[in-house]
C-alpha cells in the first residue's frame, strides 16, 4: 500500500467528532402518526384552527402518496409509525434571556463550537436555535425589531403574524408537493420565520443552528423567509446531530419568497451524524428547499456545504418567475464511509431574461456514493434565459462512486444553456508535488480539496467559510490520490 | 552530504538505473547529463521519493541518514528540493498559500517558529524579485495558466523560499527561452553557498554556460559512464552523445 | 392497452415466425412474449423513456404480414443503395433475395437473411442472439424478440477485412405496415468491416421496430453507420446493442433525419482497452420527435470513448438527447468524453437533454459538456455584411453546423448521399452545392 493510500485509509476511518448526547429532560410523544397526533402537536403549540386544518389536509394527502425511490440512494424502508413526531425540551417557561437558558443546553452549543455568548459578542449574529423542535433562545430581537425585521420561531409567527403565515406558507412548496414535504406539512414542529420589510437591508446575518438530539425523533422544521420589495437578507443554517445507533429522519421544508428587487442569500452547513463506517445509524436528510423569485430583478442564492447525514436527498431550487430574476446554487457535498448523497438543484426559468448559475462540487471517499441531480428548465415564456452549470466530482479511493444526472429541458429558442461536468481523482502528481514541498499527505489532500471547493466557499459568509473548511477537514482531513 | 552507492532502480520490472554511485559534498554543483531515456529523471524522482520506483539494490545516504526510508515530505523538510521537469497545476490553491504552508511545515520541522503574515510577506517579496516575477503571480492558483517559463521561475521561487540544502533541478532549462534561462540561472546562482549543493539534470550544455558546475557526469543506459569537470560538458556538446555511445561500444 | 391487440394479432402468426421448430428460440420468444404481455410498450413513467411517449402506437394497429410480399418497389428505392456496397435488403420485415446485391461477396463471409441463417447456421445464430442485449429489457426489445419476422445475419471470420462496405437496407412499403426485424452482426478476432444500416420507406405511416445486435471479438474493428431517412409519417424504433471484447473498435455515426417519431438507442459495453466513438446528428422539422439514447458501459480498464452529438430543431420539432456513461468498478484508466450541442431554431421547438455520468472507479478521466443555443448572431451579421441575405446566412450556418458531422463520414459514397439529403431538408437554403 502506498503512503498515499495509507493516508486515505487513516483519514476515512475517522470517527464523527460531534457525537455526544445532552441529557435534558424532554417532552416527547410516543411513536406513531395519525390524526390524533397531529391534533396534539397543533394543540401543544396552541395553534389556530386554520393551521390544524392545513396540517390535517396535508396528512390526508400524504396518506395517498408513495415514497420517492428514484434517487441514487439505497436504504431500508422507513417505519413511519416507529417515529416520534414531537419532542421538546421540558421547558417550564420560555427563557427570556440567554442566562435563563438551561446551562446544559448552552454547554451543548459550546461543544458544537457555536457559543451563543461568543457569537453575540463577536459575530453580531442573531441566532434562533432550534433544539430538537422548539426554539429556545432568540437573540438580537430588539435590534432587528428596530429595522422592522421579524425573526422568530414559526410557532411564534403563527401566533403573532398569522396573516403573513397564511399568505405565504405553502405558497412555494405546496403541502402536497412531494412525499416528504407533505409529511412535514402535517407534523412540522417548529422552525424559523423571517420577514424583511420593503427596502430594508437586514442589519445582520441571521443564523439558526439545528441539532437533532432526542433518540428516535424525526425533526421536521419549517422555515419561511419573505423578502419584500428591494430588501436583502442573508440567512445561515447549520445542522449537527449527536451520535445515535438508529437512523433518524429529518424532513424539513424551507420556503423563500423574493419580491421585486429583493435578494435572499441562504447558506447551509450540514453536518448531521453520518452513521458509522459500516453505515449504521446516521440521519436521513430528506429536505425540500425552494425559493420563489416572484418579483422582477429578484435574486435567490443557495449555498450549501453538505458533509453529514447517512443519506442526503435535497434539491434547493429556484422558480425564476420575475423578469430578470437570478437563481444561484453553489454546493459542496462530501460523502465518506457509506454515506449517500443525491443532491442538486432545479432552476425553472419562467420570466424573461432570467439567469441561473449552478456550481456543484462533489467529493466522494470510502464506499460512499455522491450524485448530482439537477434540472434546468426553460419555459416558452423565458426569453433570453441563461444558464451555466459546472459539476465537478473528485474521487478519493477506488470503492466510491460519483454520478452526474443533469436534466435539461428547453422550450425557448433564445435560451443559452451550458453544462459542463468533469470527474477526476486527486492527481498523484499534485500530491507528490505538495509532499515534495514538505506538506504532509493529509495537509496536501486537505489543501487540494479546499482548492477544489473554493468557488463555492467564496460564496459563504466568512465565519461559515472557516467552519466549512474545518468540517471538510474533520470529514476527510485532506485525502488522496 | 549525499552519497549514492551502487543504486539499481526498476520501473515495472524494467531496469532503468544499473548501478549509480555518486558523492556530493556541501557546496558542490554536479551536472548530470545524458540522452533521453538514460535514466536522468528516474534518478531525480528516486531522490525525491516518488512512488512507482523499485530500488533493487544500492543505497542513498543523505546527511548520514538512509534517504530511501524517508517519506517525500520528510525529505523535503530535511532539505531535499526537487524542481520539477513538469511543474503541476493545482486549481484553486493560490501560490502564496502553498508557499506559506510549505514554509511553515519546513520551519516547524527545523524547530523554528512559524512566520507571521507580515514577516512572511516581507520575505516573499524579496524572493519574488530574485526571479523577476510579477507579484500578481503569488495570488494566482499554483501554475494554473502559467507559461512554461513562468512555471519554471515559480519552481525557483519555491526553492528560494524553502532554503533547501540539496537542490535537484530536473531539466529546469527545458522549454525556456534565453531570457528566462538567464533569470532562472541567476536565481540559482544567488542561492549557491557553502552549505548548499546542487544536482543539475540536463540534456543540453547551455544551462551550464550560466551555472558553472564543479563536476559533470554523463549518464547513459542507466550508468554514469564518464565524469569530469565543466570541460566535459563542452566536449560533450562538441562531439554529441554519439561519442559516448561509441565509447560504450568500445568498452563492451 | 393495445399491447393486447398486438399480442392477439401475433398469436396467429406464431406458427410462421422463423425458428419456431427450435426449442431454444421458442423459449426465448416465449419469455419475451410474457414480458411484453406484462408491461406493453414503454411509457414516460420509465426513466429512460421520460421524454418520449409512444402511446400513439397504441391508438393504431400496425400490421405485419405472415410472409414476404411481392409489392413493387418504386424507383425511389434506388436512391438508397450505396453504389460500392454489398447490400442486404429487408423489405417490410423480410429478407428480399431479389432486391439484395451480394454478388462477389467472399465465400467465407456470411451475409444473408435471418430465416436462412437459422436454417443453415443455427449454432451461430444461437451464439449471437441476445448476446449483446445484456440486461436491456424494455417493452420494445421484448416485442422485437417475441415477434421478429426476419432480419439480416452477418458474420466476418477471423482476420478478414472487407474491401467494400456492407449495407443493410431496411425498407417499408406497406401503409400501416410493421417491419419487426432482428439483425445479428458478428466480427471475429481482427476482422474489420464498414457497415451501413439504412432505414427508408414510402411516404406513408408505418412502424419500424428493428434491433441490431453486434458482437466484436478481440481487436475487431467496425465502422457502423446508421442512416435513418424514414418517411415523415413513420414511427421508428431502432436499437443497436454492441458487445465489445478486448481492444475492439466501434466507430459509430448516426444520422437521424426522418420519421414522425424516431427513437434510436445505441448501447455498447467495452472490455479491456476497447475503444468507441459515437457521432450523431439529428434534425427535427415540422412536428418531428427525434430521440437519441446512447449508453456506454466501461466494464474493464483502459477503455476509451468519445461521443459527439449535434441536434438541430426547427418548427415544432422536439429533440431528445440522452447520453449515459457508466464506469464500472475496476474500469480504471477509463477515458470518456461526451459532448452535445443543440440548436433551437424556432420558438416552438424543444430540446430535452440528459447527459449522465456514473463513475464507480477512481482513476478515470470523464467529462461531459452540453450546450443549447442558437446561431451565433455575430456570424450571421458577418455574412450579411458580406452581402448574404439574412435567411441564407442563417441557413448556411445551420448547414455548416450539421456539415461538421457529415464530414466525419469516412465512406465517400455515403457522405454524398447524406449531404444531398441534408440539403434537401433545407429546401430554401440558398446553399449552392458547388460551395461544398
């Protein structure tokens, strides 16, 4: 075995570094799903009748649907009745300030490397932390309120801003959009709600940290971001989950609405538990994310760094309805051991002069399978639509797979679509060159991988970019040729 | 500094080097010349530790240690530097980042503290002048979109920054026009000193017009068939490699 | 579902299908019949048929006859013979000895009808039949296997390289007719041939369902040309399935110009060091639907594949390009490249493309590129500024875009025919033949 191969072996046998379980008392429903469960969830959250009805309708629709199986992933059937659909930390009263938050919870955040205090002090980031399903702490509310920005949990939004929720919820991802979205619509626990008023540039980057904690609890967040005309917001989402033996289901829905001239930048660093090296445990991450560029000159930009989860099924998409609207998708997906990722995007060009850019970087190591699946669709109405797609795959070791499944559908003669894809491995030459300059094989691989991902990392906000690089390090810590 | 004894190397069962012996003392410049396929690049790759070469006999001692047992990066940190015949491109990794990462790895190994950004930049800017490179090149991806001459100058820049003890230049003169050759040679000459040795691997004599070697060895069919001083290179240029073949034939 | 109707229709023919007295073949046909009975023709619900809907077939019942007809073929057929080739003619699904031109074919080379081959070389047919299909198994293939009425059989022995090209000329003459043929082509080690498969028919509606299986033994080399110029009302399904042994070479050129709905499948499997080139040009006018589906399996190391497809869609035509490259585990040092360029010339035209890479080995170089666009306005303007009319300039550039693929044809006689045909497809092009 060459030194390089040994290095890969060592790297890919690394264990998940964020596996720890917080011992918190939680309020959890017994496993199983029926209308009664949905009523209980809705009641626990003190929701209005229309919300309950919306959930029930979604549930009834879900019952008629079948789980999609077209993705390049393989997993045993999910027992939906064995999942608990609600788990909340047993909170007495909602904490009003950070120092009222359960210290154990804060400790968990510290282990994750996102101490709220520090973020508050250093980064000026408002954090709406979702811990298992209920928002526990929200900071910077006052400052945001000053600007007229609403940033709160979805439950709060349903109570305090029902008109906005009713108007926009399900308007981008309808309740019956797909199997997992329907399930989410029926049982979503909580999530974030953001409203940026007309002409407002959100004064800080908004951030949510998701983390799945309790065993056997699916997590079903629902996020809704509305950017009114000529407003701007950058939203960061980070996800980790502690080590668990059994697979946990995570089926979130994110809806973005950008009205005329508005811009939404949505960044994700996902590091859910990927399972052990034999593929035991790990999160099933079946997420529906979609942005609607409803107004002219609006722009939605998705950036994601996906290093975790046993299975990722995720296609953050843009509906480019408004003339001159822009959709962007920048993605790094890294799979190791037996992880499987089937991820990509859909860019639906509807308005005139709409533009989309897709840059996808897949890295596959161990026995993992990594697929890019993307759709670029240009409708007849989308005169002068433009798309550029670049999909690159990097293979590390000879037991993994990298796949590219683009779909291109064009019904408008003035469209210009370019798609390029390459697959390669880290070159022995590159590796030898770096080592000849004194770098260890690990550092050399890490450097080359980071270079490979650079076009995506530069789209991330600074703090996230640093974290993303560190994550690649943890998941791979460099790698090979 | 470096002692090669009876080195035999095979590539995929084919013998390439068939008993090379060579001793290099600190401060010396050795030129190794030979026709294509004589094993010149094999020798440089083996010294730097590239995979794919089987050492079937012989030894290489570097500063009293068995060089062949060391990983490529360890050799590099101990001061062995190979200027590549075909410098590789690394998309997305800037030149300056590579230099900093490499330098700090080497410094750490030598027990020196890592340079801070300001000191590093100051040092780099001096070195860049040495190879007459535009500073812009520091911020471009390693060798990506560089011309042949720019790549070779970049190699010399790395050499200047890492301050190795043994520099192996593998056909660094190939593909260079006369101006670039002069710049590269000046860079090398300015790095010559008492403690630093060079192995210049080249096909042509013209590099040796600019970098004057202490010794010249002629490599043919995997063996050093002739050694001498700088004049040997001139003689070789004059008479061509056919001359060596004739002599080999006579010996055989 | 009309699969049942087709089954019923064929039930009466079962007795007369070739090879019914051979248990091994009857068994294969029986299995295929059951499969077809269960699933019918492919539907857009199948991923590989996502963009092509053949339900139109179910509204009509294309009929095959029990035996070769004696219909007179018009002089139009002459346009499709290659002057310098030996030609096997399959008329309405049956080998036609009268129309075939096989004089002077070397004695050790076999080129005949499938029925004859089953009679005279049953062992060879048995070896080849199904050998290149692998796991291919959609409804059309099952339909073809169950009911093929005849086909061509070609075998080139070891080391033989044919001096003249071979042509398989598929002709349809009957309205609402169905030509359902299975052809087998075997090249032994070091053999070489240039093979042209031509599909043509009278100007009326009919259905062609043709499957060609090709086996290339070690170091064999095949230049294969598919020249599809069916009638504008025809439905065409043509599948070419190739199995390439070590170091064999498959050099394919596919020109799809005809048919109302035309689907071509070209699939190949490469063993160690095998090489494959796929070049394609499809042109859709009027309401044509043209689907080209290619798949290249690199099963062993050191394979090379290069694929270049160009599509031109005008009027209300719809084009589909699906290209898939699969690099299997262990197929190290594979070098695979795919390119697809498509011109949309009208607001009502449509292109759907699915270029795919599935890579399961790491030491490989694979890439694909795909572009959809229109004529370069700068070039149109340049031509206009030199005095060429706008329409003519556009036609010239469109023709040039197609001509780049035509020029790759190594067979001069065919190149001329394809070029003529292309020029005729651009009737008002103002392109002067003496420019070419």
